């Protein structure tokens, strides 16, 4: 068997999968987005740009998503980096595996159930009561953008921790010693050694979290009390409530485009930041 | 309990057998005497069920019948698309035990969602529980079929208030038969009212923006969220007039920062005390008040929604025999009464009303005063497909 044929054979399942599960649905979405809504909802074939002209009607949802997704990614990063650093560099090797498992354990339970648990924690009888007991007033936590942010960080943190952990684990500790021996204060070592060497993990983790957040709808629905409206929520409503599939398809196609643009910009920025290193620059 | 009389193999036999059992247990005259006692409240429902044997009939029947024999006739599975907290699992188990067909329950958040999935070609449901305002659309779209009433002998049109049964009849053909009815009002925790008045939809929206700011909930549902905002101005609950809808939208967007949530799952928040007031359906009010008597149910004096849920059979139903069997099983007055005890909605069927305990029949939540009831409107089909309402809902939620 010729090597090229063998390669194609091995890649056939993946190719078939991508074709059926990604390319074809995307084509359907694109075709639908030029259609019009039937009288009772659904899709009527047409060739109209009306749905794209009407995108302004969901601008607020895009705006919310484009603020909360990068903010959520950044918050995840700020929390995940020190944790990954601790796990990779500082933690006792005997405990490391156990600690890593602890980071994954929440994934064993459905995000839906974990989000419901947060309703109890952030609801009036949870944390706010505790804060009131301490005499600091009773803040409203549940059904706020803050609650959505908590849910996002909680839900997506492991996706950020792992790539950074992998990057930092490969870091040669002698470099940290050398930096210190040469008189660099810890903060400068962080800026000039550990951070740049973890950038590949930061780039991967941020992309994973950001892309998933752009399509998020469950956490805003559950922890935002239906008051925080992401593009994902707009899509759910368009397909399941108003049954305006062509407009929903146009919003979905636009979301894909927006993601492509923001991810490209992000990767360009990372490339410049890392001085064009191969392991960081994914493009 | 003997099984020799039973001829397994058809659903007709199930029905006949069940009736036979009733007669076996107690003579008709004695049954009526007990029924009268139950009506007067001199015996409890439990006692009534015990002496008449009705409560035990189904389970005894089930225990005595070889379920598999029936499975050949109606299959081993029946799928139902319905609403949360709407069926007592024990009653569905009784159906399975009696017929061999396990009931696969799928619950939905709204009629719109149900319609969307059926339009998208979802199959596998034999029975769909749909609300009045969707029936005509389902028929136009060819999603549901005309019902063969001879297969549902437990449905008695004469016992049913025509107001609730009529939306199921289109061009003289019966496509849907009523299962139960209800209203959409609001529930409010009287402890948080501190003497403030809560009688109308005007009160609801004024309280939501002032005294109960941060503690009120609105359904995540175009029909009721927009409909009850329209009522603030005294417009029709079903209005699709642009100027009137614009007023409703203004009110919704003004109220939004004051709302605790836009969510149709309001029981948990009302129970935890996080929310003090919410748009509310009859059955939820009954369930809430059962545990928290301080929660009141208010039908706005301006009106609001009156609705009726129906059993329908989709044209795509894979197992129509089982669909008919399940509908007939659940409409049997004793069974319907058991279901009503569970979900807390009236059935609109006078035979079932007679079997309900005194406190349910006297409940103003279930059976509102005539003047309040007469002010209510059935949801109109036009709201289901009106694009403007959908856009208002999106702007309200995104604001």
C-alpha cells in the first residue's frame, strides 16, 4: 500500500466526520440564512439579504457577548495562571496528580447541575445571608452579570488551567534559578521568563475558553435569570420560540464570522507578543 | 381478584375489564351514595376510594393482567410531549402495568418550543399536550390528525364546558380534546406586600417597579409576558396592534431593571423568598399555596389569560393505538381526578369535579369567581406566529 493511500485511509473517518458534522451543517446554515420565515415559522426557500439587513435587531446580544466573553476569558486567565504555576512548579510532586484530578473532578458532573448548585449558593439564602450576618448588608448576587461571570469562570477554569499547566511543566526550573542568580527580582522573572514561556498554553487556553463562551447560553439563562442575553440565548429563542429559522441562521453565520475575525486578531496579537515563536503562533 | 374473565389481547378488553371490576366491587347504587357523601364532605377522599375500590382498581387490574399480552396490541412504548409537573408518575406506571406500554415523558418549556420541534420534523411522540391557541396552527400545518372519538369513550363532551372544548374542534372536526384548564394570573407573597394592594395587572407592574423592585418575576414567554403588559393599559391580551405593542414594550423595558428574573420556572424563587411576586399559572399557585399559605393568587381585574390544554395525536405518531389508549386512560374520571390532585389544575369536566375533595372544589384559585373568569381571554393563534411579538421579547430580554 502506498504511503499516501494509507494516510488517506487513516484520515477518512476524521474527514467524513468533519464533512458531515461541520461542513454540511454550515452550508445548511448559510443557505437558510438567505431564506424567509414561513407564516407559521420555519424556513421558506428564497434568495434574500433581508435577514442580514436586520442583524441590528440582535446587536445588543452581540454587544453583551463581545463584552462578557473576553472579560470571562481574561478572568479565567488571571485565576488559572497562578494555579497552573503552583501545580507545575511549586506543588509537591507526590500530590501533583491528586491536585490535577481535583481540577478535573467538577467535569464529572453536568454543567447544568453545577449551575443549579450556584443558584443556591448565590441565592438569597446562600452567600448574601452570610454577608448579612457579618453586618455588611444583603447584596443581590443571583441573576446579575456578576453571577454569570462566576458561573463562567467556575465552568471554564479547567480548560484554561490545563494548557498553561502543560506549558509550565516543560519549563526548565534552572532558568528560574539563573534569573534569580543574575539578580532579577521575582516579578521580573515572572515577566521575562515564566510568562513568555507559558504563552503557548495561554494562547491555547484562551482560545478554548473564548470560543466556547461566544456560544454560551446556559449559564446566562440559569445564573442571569434570563436577564443577561447572549447571542446564544438569541439563537435559542429564534429557533425554538419565534421559529424564525432564516434569521436565526443569519445570526449564527454572523456569529461564526465574528469569531473568525476576533480569533484571527487575537492570534496575530499573540504572534507579535511572542516575537513570532513557532510554539505560540498557531498561524 | 381473578384473571379468568380477562381476555388479553386488545385494548377493548382493558376497558371492559376495568368497568367490570368497578361493578364487581360495589353496586352502582351504593357507589352513588358514597359519592354523595364525598361531595358533602362527610367522608374523606381516601375513604371514598377505599370503599368503592376505585383507588385500588387500576393497580389490582395491573397486578392481575399479563402485561406482555397487551404489549402486542399497543406496543411497549408510548411517547408523550407534555409540561413539567403535569403527570403523577404513579399514574403513568399504572398505565404501563395495565397495558405493557411504558410512557416516555418529554417535557417542554413552551408551546412554541413544541411546535418548533414538530415543525423541524421531530418524531417519536404519540401524544402531544398542546394549548388552545396552537391547535389551529397545528391543523393548518398538518401536524396533528383528526381524532377517532370512538377510541376515546372516556371523553364525554356533554360533561365538558364547551368554552374549554371548542378550540379543539376545527371545521366541525375534533382534533383535540381538553385535558385540563387554567388561568394565568400572578402569585404574590402577602408578607412582602405590607398592606399594598395587589388586585390588578396595573398593581403588578407598579409593585414590580416600586415596592417589590428586584423581587418580581415575569414569564420567559411572549404570550403572557407581553399579554399581561398589554393588560396594564387595558388592551386586549392578544393584541398585535403596533401602537399597543409599543406601549407594552415600553412598560417591559422600564420594568426590566427592577425584575428579579425573566423565567417561567418561578416556584423555586418564590419558595426561597428571593422573589415576592411572579406571573403564575393555576397549578403552580395551588402547589405554592399548599406549602406557603401566605402566597396569594391574583387574577388581574382587567383580565388576562384563560387557557385549556388538549390531548392531540400528531400525524407522525409511531404508535397511534397506544396514543388512544393513553388518552383514554388519563381521561377516565377517576384517573383524571387523581391527576388533578397531583397537578392542581381543574379539568373542566363535571364528572371529575364531582370526585375532587371539598377544599379543591371550593378553591378560588381553581374555580375563580365568575366576574374574574369572564374578564379573561383565550390566547389567540395570531400571537404564536406574530413576528413583532417575538422581536419585542428579544429586545426586552436583551435590554
